């Protein structure tokens, strides 16, 4: 039975539900931003904030307004997270009918994600040649991001006890649960060099794997150090997630299996795998044209 409770009053309960599902902090923050943007719009447009008064027509107008200010991909992100929120409201009997039922997903162009080429990765690693703590830490972080494709939240959440030296893996907690990710020889070597430098850190007794000057590295701290390394080699606005895109694309380009990629990436469905697969197929087709294009065979 619908309760008529204002949407803002239910957000803490929704966040608790996301915590119980072991959703990462970053994921919960995205849900919160999507909900709060909708709430601000409802207030500005004079609509009721009661969850049972937010109908399909209201949401369609909202997404139409979003489309005038945000790119299609961002609108799609807001749509998916608000759909998840209203699905929870329905499951919890806070609303009688889910306004997302029957609503069409905003059209999002299938634009291949931006990736780094191997030369750019080498340039980034070259900025970490020093023997100081920060250089060893940053190189290990860059290599693990590039070699495993872990999410930012999974990287930051790593503990020293998560490393399995015999199997050469690290255990991570992601959106779909925990999983072990494998490390190549180069990544393992860089991690080992960081761990030896970490022993002399003033906070080496902390359980978190990655340390900054004052304690454990945060999402923001990792983002800043990656941006700094990118700026040094002229890669503007470099983000941690770019490494995940690069890893997935490189995996398929090198002949890796799609099923293995899905398991290693921690994706609950093959949708993302197919997206990268299409991008790689397009690249291969372009290269094939350079070899077999009829225009150059006249």
C-alpha cells in the first residue's frame, strides 16, 4: 500500500538497502545524485515530492528536460539509477505502481568508450621511474588498473590481506560481489616494489593497501594522482575508469574470450562485453579495409 511519504525522506532507507546489497560507495553516490537532481527539479517545477504522486508523465517531462542540458549518455545513467530507485519503492510497497513500467529508455548512441593506446600507457608509467614512495605507489596503481580493469572503488577498497601471493591474485569487493582478479608478472612486480616501500610508511600498520601522506588513499586521492600523471604526459582529464575501458578493449583485441572478460570485470550481464566487442570489431574492420579496400586496388 502506498504511503505518500516524500521522496527525500526515503533516500536514507534506500541507501541502507544499497549497503545491504554491498553496493560500492561510488555507486551509492550516483544513485543519490540522480535522486537529488530529480527532487530539485520537482521542487522548481512545483510538483509534489510524495512518491505516489510522481507519475510516468512527470518523469517523461523530467527526462526531456534533462536531455536539453546533459549528453545522452548521462541522461541514460540518470534513467537507470532512478529506475532502480523506483523499483525499490515498489518492492517496499511505498508506491502502488512503478511509473517506469512501460516507459522507454532514453536513446543513447553507442559511442565506443575512450581508451589509451600502448604508447600512452608507457608514457604514464615512465613518469613513475623514481624510487620514492609516491613513484612506486603510483606505478603499482597504474599497472593494476591497466592489467586488471578493476573499478576505482574496488581499488581503493583493497586490503593488504587481500593479496594471494601464491595464486598471484587480489580479492576485490565489487558491485556484483567479491571476486579474485589475476595479476600479470609486471603488475605483481610493481606491487611487490610498492609493498617493500610501504613497510617504512608511518602508517604501515593500517589494513588498507594504498596509503597517502596522512592515511589510506580515498577515491578522490587516486583520481588526483592519476590526473597528475596524465597532465605530465599531456593526457587531459585522465580518469581511473579510462583504464577499465582500455583493459577491456585490449583484452578482446588480443583474442581474449568474452565470457572470461565478463567474469574478470565483475559484470552481471554480457551487455558491456558486447559493447566493447562492437568497438573492437569496428577497429578490426577499419584495419581490414586498409589491406583489402578496393579503391587502392584499381
